[in-house]
């Protein structure tokens, strides 16, 4: 599973854990709701600035946001 999909799933999971709608999170993070929706579906490649805004809006650290996300190299076996 690529990193964009993993990140999107993680954002969606954490947003729901906080009881936030996409609109709530988008407003709090200062991003467009459609952009956030695309991120959650893994259809966008987020910048670190946007990722930091989302983490802050969720009230978590970047390390918490990325917890459990693995890069291709971490799971690829030759």
C-alpha cells in the first residue's frame, strides 16, 4: 500500500477518533475540504506544511500522525 493511501487512512482514522467531520478538520487546519477529502483517499501528495497543519488541527504531533505508516522500503522483500 503506498504511503499516500496509508497517510490518508491515518488522517481519516484520527479525525474520526476526535469526532471531527472533514469540514471541521479542514476549517481548523486551514485547508480546502475537497483537498482534505482527496488526501484521505490517497489521491493527493501532501506537503509537509499541510501535514503539519493537519496534525496541529488534530491536536497531535507529527510523530503520532505518522505512527504505523511504513515506506515501501520497510516492507519490500527481494
